[in-house]
C-alpha cells in the first residue's frame, strides 16, 4: 500500500505507483512518462531510467 495520501473518491493510479516505486521517481513524473510514452512496460522502464539519469 502506498503512503501517498489521496483525495477521498480519487482512484489511485496503480501503473504510475508501480513505475515510481520501481525506478525511484515521483508519482507525478511516472504519470507524465505514461502520458508521453504510452503503456508499454519496456518503453516506460527505458524512459524512467533515462529521466532518472538526467536528474542525477
């Protein structure tokens, strides 16, 4: 379970939470990547690693 508080009635974005947790990025960043790259996991993993390396 995520420690991120959500608004009552809001649906959690499980794909974004999973991507964020897997790559150590924020949920907002994960949502942005999903919106930009689509839902293919391999593509998202690559994009997340690229974004993470830019931040370091």
